[in-house]
C-alpha cells in the first residue's frame, strides 16, 4: 500500500500522511498483538529508527495498559529509548526463549548444539581424519593423492577442516540431519528406523 | 490376400494374449498378503507395548540398543537408548522428541509440529508405496527365538533402496529389518535379540537416568514455543522429482543462533524420505559441496545463487544428487515483500 503511494511523487504531503497513518495503525495493532510476524519486523524496524514512532509506541502502550488495568505504579517515559539502546547492543536478533534450566538447550526444530552427528555423516569417508585435521599439509596431500578425486572426498576434507575452526557450521549441519530424521520417522512405514539412526550415528566417528 | 488375413489374426491373437500377462492384471494375491502384513506391522510398532534389545549394524559399525514402547491413555511413548559406547538416548512423549547426545551432554527437543511424532495414514502410505515398490512374501525364518514371516520390498526403479523385513508371525511386530542397495547387499540392518510384548510397561522402564527427572513428562507450558512455520511462498522450485516422491512438508525454521531462516522441504514415497535444506550463505563458504554418505543416508551439497542447498535422504547417492541439481532459485516467483 505505502510503497504504491510512494510512486506518486507530486502528492508528497499526502504520501507522508498516509505513511504516518499506516505506521500508526501498525503500531496500534502490534500493541494489541494483532500483527503477523512479517509486519512486526517492519514495525519494529520503524520503531528502532524513528523517534516519533517511539513516542507513539509509548503512548499506545500506555493506553493499552490503562484500558486493561495493567498500569504500573510508576511509568518509565524513556522505555522506548532504552529498548532501542538494548537492541543496538544485541549482536544479532535472537529468537525469544523463556529462561530454562541450564541442562536444557532449547532450539528450534530439531537443531542441536553437538558436533557429533555431523562428524558421523560427513566424516565417514575420511580415511585418516586425525591427520587431515591436524595438518594442512596432509589435507593438501590427501586431496591430491587420487588424481581422480571424487567431489565427495574433496568436499569432506574441506568441510572437516572447516569444522575444527567453525563450531556453528557443525551445529547447523547437525540440525539438518536430525531434523531430517525426525520427519523421516513421520513419513515412513518403517517409523522406528530414523530414531534408531539418530542414536546409531553417534559412534560412527 | 489370405496371407494378410492370417497376419491380422495373428496380431489379434497377440494383442489378446498380451493383456492377461501385462500391467492391467490386478496385484497378485502374494502382494496383497504382503501388503496386509505391512499394514499390521505399522499398527503393531505403533500400538503394542513392548520392550526389547536389538543389534543395529551399519557398514562396519555394530551397536546394541534397547527400546521401550507403550501406547496407552497418555498417548504413545518411546524410549530408545544405546547399550554400548557413550550414552545416547531418544525419548518421545507428549509430542516431544528429546535427544540426549554425548557431546557436552547436549540435549535438545523438537516441538515443531503439533502432530504426533508417529502419525501415519497406513492405507494411504502403503498405497503410495505399492506403486514404486514391489511387495513379496519370501517365506519364514526365526528371529530372537520367534517365528517370523519374511517380506521383501523391492524398488521398481533405481531411485530408492529396497528393504527386507522379518515380522513376528503372531503380531507382525518388526523383528529384523535390512536395507539393501541396488545389488541386494545390506547397507543397514536391525535385529532384535530379545523382544517382549506386554499388556503394560512398567513405568520405571521409561525413566532415564541420564535425563532430568520427568523431562519426558514435561508439560507443554514450559517448553519453548514452536518456531517452524509452513511456507506459502518460496522462490525455490524442485523440477522433475523422481517419480513417486511427493512433498509432505515445506517449513521455514530459524536457527537458534539467529541466522537466516532455513527452508526445509520434505519429500516422501511412503518408505524413503528426502529432505532439502536451503540456507542463505551471506558470503560464507558452503557447508558441503559434493556427495557424502553414512550407511543408508546420502547427502549432496551445492551452492546455488548464494544459498547452501543440502539434500539428505535414505536413498541412493544418485537420487540426492539428482534433486540437488534440479533445484532452481527463482525470486520472481515471490510477490514483493516489505523490505
């Protein structure tokens, strides 16, 4: 909507009004929890940029809280500013999770933090994983050795050497594998096997 | 003239004799019987209460595992754990999948689907399976001291692996299973050495010493909210899927590390499952390029238009590679989205 009116340059003033109204109605909807995710992102981005919108956000929340009888004893008028500072300090946007016991690492889907599954699936064809991991020289040698090195071998070597330095890479590939098995068990006549594979991969290193 | 007539008669005869032996013939009774055994098997593995120990062989690796399964008023529950090597465990209860893996005692859960971890429309799945696998009864055998019926599931093409299943004569519970490659060599095998089907499973059998108390019974309130969401619009197209594989899921999920959301597509033919993962690389090196294998699982990775494409499945290497090469990125398929 707003993007379309933006094309009509001559009526800049009307456009600005429309833009503000849209932002305002979006904010209002967000305060009421009625925005879909994509719109929330957009509104949040506006909120973090625009001082006017921040002021509006505060007022809407105040209105909403007052209507629902949730007003605190004291009001913090600088909430939006502090929120923005807090957002700026965050390295990346993290999905919100509730606080949980330390043993419990909640992640989305079947993601997991261990590097074992990956090592199993993507390291199996390495004949000398230790040598390859400890020395760049042996990696080069191993890749060169068979003149007709299959893409599989070279890929494995490069992915394993990257694994050492890059733990998150492992975690991501792991999560893919485990995620796959979770769905495989749901869609196969032989639903027990995928879980068995999940357990079985671990010592194949 | 006479010769011509004769030829016509011969052709007519050939045509009429073709149909009884051709594809128009209904499935032979053996296939029907095998199908019934499979239906009973799915029912048994999901609904019986059982406890057992089995050996799992994959290439050069041998594992012993124990499984405890029940299906009662509280729904289906399963505990599966390793008996050798580092302790590993998967507990399924209350629509949760909780995995305990050795590295740093990592525990993770899945709650990305409101569906049960073991749903399955048996007639639908087996119906689908039949068009791409040939079902056969091979005979009888003995596994874990029990009389078993041996069923073969043979692929009709080279896109998938075959299976051989040993099912308990009494209840069709799977006692042994082997996944076979195109030459009929076993790639992965599972065989019970002891299996007890019981009216009820003792509660203590589900208690995992490795998992915190009652984690399997944790109610939904303190679990993290599901984040995987269905994808309605995607710039990705998979052309010319191997016949029989249909898309059963297309989700977008965010990694816990706050990375770009990953698209996850799942294709299934009723027996084999293939996952396609698509993740934006943002200039980072690709996670995997080329093929990789572990036992029955094959993977193929590729970088396409700045995205990592990863195809994983318990199918032959050529199948995952084919799918990886058939994936196309076409952002024009997307409607304009807000910046």
